[in-house]
C-alpha cells in the first residue's frame, strides 16, 4: 500500500496559530479536525492527505473526496514535544487507542454508515509562534492482519469507461465519503448502479463478482493507497471471500473529459482480494509513523505580517498567563492623536506600540534639532542633520519599528492664546484642521512643551462631550523632577482639565526666553516615566467596565478593570520615588472648560478663538476668573503672582 503523505496547507498553520493564540492558549488537550484525500489526478503524484484552513470547523470536504477524522495534540513547549518523540510507550498508547476505536466502529457497524471512521489521522505538533516554525509527527493507524494483503489485477475493461464515468459522477454528486458499492443492475443503462456502503451486509446477488467495492484512491502507483487496508477489514467482517475492489483514479470522467492527455487510457485499477473471515478479528496496529516534518511559515508571510503578529503575541501572552479578562483589542483599535512629537510624543508613541496600537497621528511644526535624539527616542542624528520635521520623522520611525502601523503626520502650528502671529487665513485654516483631527480620533494626547498650546485642543475636547462617542482628553506635563498625567471630563464623568488649577489665562510663554527657558529642563528619566504612566492609564481605562467614563479610583479594583485603578490624575515625584493618584473636580471659573467659556465658544466659534489668540486676557473676563480675583484682592490685600520661571 502506498503511504498517505500528510500535507498541511499554509492556511492550516495560519489557522492553528490563530487558534493557539486566541482560543487554546496553554490548553494542550487533543483537538478534533477534519482532513481529506482525493482520487489521484496524475501519474507520479504522491498520495496526499490535505489539511486546510477549515480543518478545525465542521466543514464539508470536497465532493468525491474521502474524509479523514483527525485529532491534534499541540504541545506547549519544544521540550514536551521532544520528550514525546523519545517515549515509544506514549506513542504506542496513542496508536492503541486509535486502533481500538477503529475496531469498535467496524464491529458495531458504525463504519458502514460513516466510512470516515475507518480513516483516522493522529497529529502531534509543536508551534514556535515567535519564529513561525512548526514541527509535527503524524500517523494513519491501520489494523494489522496475520498475513499481508495480497491482490491480483483484473482488466479494467471489465467495467469500461462508461461505468467509470458513472462512478465519477456518482462520487461527485452523492455523499459516499470515499467508499461505496458498485452493483450489477439490469435496470441501468451501463448495467451497474452505485449504492451506499451500508447496504453491504444485506446484499442479495447471483455472483460475488456482481459486487465491487469502490475506493477513492489517491495513489498514483500500482499499489492502492494506505487507507484501503481498514476498508478490506470491513469487507472481511461483513462479506468475506473473493472481493473485487475498484481503486478509482479517474475523477476527470465526471465532466466528460476522456483523459488529461486527451487519450482514452484509464488510470483506475480493478483488484481482487481474498478477504477471509480470520482477518476480520485483527486488533494490532500496523506501524506507520511519519518522519518528523517541519514547516517554516515565514517563507509565505511578508515581514510586515510576521512583525505584526509578533507584537500581538506579546500582548496575548498577558491574557494567557495573568489576565484572562484582558481585551487588548480595545486598546489596539484606538485612533490616537499625539499633539507634540517631541520628548513626550516619542515616549507615548513607543509605549502605545508596545500595546499593539497602530493608528496614531503626529502633529508638530518643529524640526529635529541636534539636542533632540538623546531624549526623543524616535529621532536620529541624521534627522537633525537634515533638519527634518518632527512629525514626519516620528511617523516614519513608527513605520520602521511597526511596519503595519497606520501612522500619519500633520505639520502645523496649534493656535494659542496670546499668540497673534498668524494671518487670519492661516489661523482659521489651522483651527479647522485641528477641529477635524480632534473629531476623527478617539484619544487626544496633549504633549506639547508649552501650556498655551494645550488650551485649544483641551477646549475642543471639552466642547465635544455632548456627543455620543466623544474623544478622551489626556494631558502629560513635565517638571524638573516631577510629572503630571491627567484626564479631563468625559461625558457625565467630571474631572478637572489641565487649566482648572490656573488663576491666570494662558499667555505667550515662548517669547523673550533666555537659553535656560528655551529648553525643557527636566531629569532625563522623567519623560519616560510620565509617558508610560499615561499609556498605562489609557490601557486601564479601555479595560474598565465603564470605559473612558470610569470614575476615579486610585486603588486597584480588578472587578472594574483587570489593569487596576483609573485615577483622574497621577503626579510623580522622582526625588521621593512616589506616585500620587488623585480625584479631581472641574474648576467653576476654569479658563478652558467652564460653562461660560464653552457657551461662548459654542455661540461664536472661530470668532471667539480669534479674539482669544489676539488677547488671552478675555478668558479671565468670560470665565468669571477676573471677578473672583477682584473679590479676593478686596478681601486679602495684595496677592503676589508668579510665572513658570520665578523661584518660589
């Protein structure tokens, strides 16, 4: 008998990988699957058993094919797989169980109605999903008879091409599962008819040659294929004696073709076997292990796909081992706007990629300077030497790190209060562009290096909270040895915005700055801490039962979010090595998110913004802050005011 080669297709390994990652995880229990073989279609082609993408589903096999019942055991580690390979007792035990099942199906008659019960495939594998390398061992158990099967050839002309064409059509149109009976019939034009295998025990015929077992034969050699052995035992159990077997290899006849070469030569074989009753009691297994085979899926995947899957694997491992309730897709699918592509923008983007986030947009008008690359992790000396735009260089760096990222870059100046440096046309265009960006993203990260550049995006986020799915506003700011991460109000969940602690309107802090004021003076490690805390807070919010609208919790609550607490605000102090979560409330007279400011913005829109850009002090009047300060001055006498650069 010609051995049947197990031939998993590329899609089979891809499906196995997906199920291992998303469904089985560390469960190495045996998994059922379906394989099939088809009638040989050309000389010299090895007999193959195909495993496709749909193998793990209850999918039908192709018409005319022989279904094979499979069972897969995928080991979690290479060491477990190698131990199994070296354990002859364990391998024999798996064969013994399969043979016992085949024997029971023959004796009970189940195999008569379900011929696929005679064909069982056992597959042992190890999947290295970091390298996309697969190793596997397989066997198709066959019952061992006291004596080897012997056959003699009969001339195929006994049946003729018309009968073979009838068989080809019948196998394609009827669900015979690769085995059926061909009976002599006077009522048929060809003198023969096809019947299900289940009719075998009850047949009444004048001559035993009036019954032919039809076997879909994947072999292209003189010998029939391996699966015929168990079918012969079924014959011996229910109809012993001299039996004719049609090893069918001419499926092209179903469509009227006379042969692949245009000739009339038929490739099917008519064989005669002696199937004695003594052989029907065979219980032992005939050896039939394949050689250890390997498959390298990376040959069929582009590097982008491999990289993307590797990134997702790291996230899914957390779900396997630590957090079964984690839903990383919620984080992965976010559209994130990064306003500022400097120290914080680079740090936040790096952490987002670690979570598998692909969709991010960089906004910045600055260029990479020579001092940037050592602290801004997406840039290189070459970027500085070429004077490249930060947003563009950051986007290209993300694509180089994560090739399937959907990153974008926008080079623009964010309109700022007290900065009347743009023409009216440019100002209006930038306001519209920023509004469009805010509307098209799920998370707005304020990561710029000045307070006033955060005001307009914070205002736009606050004004959008009456929508059904508004964006989340997330601010990160740095001090010398401290940092702030803050989320603002999301729909009905109230929280302070970045400006709620201010007692002055934001003004031009960029003009007339000395050298020490032109650079962000902060300990080098602070930006990384702040960026990572911001992304982890965002991740915790995505997993929270209330999403972005979660109430502030500074202590972990696994029941609410598998990633723990979701405070409104986190302050970090490097000198003390502490993190301080806090719950916040909006300030009644906030120059950004107060009701009065939002109302006039809703009413006047761009006209209001143009006034604020020209003179930021009107924010104090609109918000009621000026009135509040006047009252304070009247009660408390002189009040000293400090700016960002004064020593306290």
